């Protein structure tokens, strides 16, 4: 990222950098405001809607005052570091926006651009390089310290795209018989969700293709242990068959068979993620319906 730009990091540890110096932003709602503007489709927010989203517990007047105060504090943080806030924000009229020509680079914006519209099964090496770069950018969940409803929805959407990018890259490496690269991506997937049995199975097959029988057994044992402890379940028959093939002296499944398995498993993962999104939206809707009409607690500015 260019050092002359204001760098905003919201995936994982939240940071503001300018000319390689970190800006101190100890303002929870300031981070939320930046995040909302960065992930909104046109990076612009109507003041009333924005205030109502970030200060949902407050009256409309108080929410607008809190928005104005937070905006002022955020501008002061930037100004104190030598950043011209007028070059970053457009606050004219009844909206707040990050200027289209603002000297700003954000990890969430870069990740969004790099993962949007990529074909899942493309043979384009440039597309696969973009996937790998996007995966490297995603250092953690969006605004991880916030639990607002809108944040959780954005977080789950970005996380689902991160997992899909990993699944697509894994499938590419399998199709190209790039076993070591597939193992690296599979391990990253398991760091995010250790219970993805189909990924354990893929790693077992990769170790088998490399002749690493001991590693294949260890991967199976790790999978079986996790399933037993977390789900009180045994590995699927397909996983047992993958282990038997990996440690036997007979021919392993062909690349086409492994790729077909990966495609089927990825579809199952996408269905699971869609159900998770639906359950999260239902939970948020239930909380909103139960929320009292008037809460007089003083909101954070």
C-alpha cells in the first residue's frame, strides 16, 4: 500500500496508518462510522439513516448530534496527523461520504474488489493470483470488536467470500496436481473452521498423492479427534476411504475424481454458509422486534 495514502485496516486488528505512522483512534463509533462508509455501495450515507444505524438506541435528534460529534473527533484525529480531512470526507448537504478521489486505501475495499466477479472454475492464472492475494489481505474478521447487527451481517458476508476464495483456490491446486499448494490452502481453511471434514479429507488425499502416508494418518486422526470431541461423531465413510487409499500401495483416485469430490464438497459448504446467513438474519430480526421503542440510556458519541 502506498505510504502517501491514508491506510485503513478493518480486517483483523483495526489500524489507521499515514506515512507509516499509526494514528491513535480510541473511538469505537469512529471505527464503526469508517467501516459503514467503506462497505456501503457508494461509500455515502444519508445522515439520518447513518445516525439511526450507529445509534439505534437513541432518539433521532440525539443520534444526529452523536454523529456530528463523532465526525468532528474523527476529523481532528486525521488533522493532528497531517491528513486533510476535507480530502477524505465529503460532508456537504445531508449526507456523509468518503470522497471518490480520497487518498485512502482500505483492506476491506481491496478485498471486496479482488473477490467480486471472479469465476469459480476459471483457468486464468491471473484470476488465481488475485484469489491468493485477496486471501493474504484477509487477516481477520471485519470490525471484530463490534457486535452491531449491521456489522455482523457484513462480517458474515466477507467471511463467506473469504472461505469461497480459499475453496476456489484449493480446487484450482487440486486440478493442477499442485499438492503442496493445496495443503497450504487447506490448512488455512481449517484454521478458520477446524470441523470442515471435506478439507481434512482433501489433505489426506494430497498427502497420499505425495506418498506421505504418516502425514495422511495424522490428518485423519486429527479429523477424527475433532469430530469426536466437538460433535460426538465419527468420520464419514468417504474420509475413511480416502485414508485407506492414501496409505495403500494401490492407485489413488484420479485428479478428475478428486476435483469432482472437491466440487461437491464446496457446494455443500456454500449451502451451509447460506443457512448460517439466514439464521443470523432471523436472529437479528427477532432482536429488533423485541427492542423497546424508547431507551433513554445515553449513547456513546
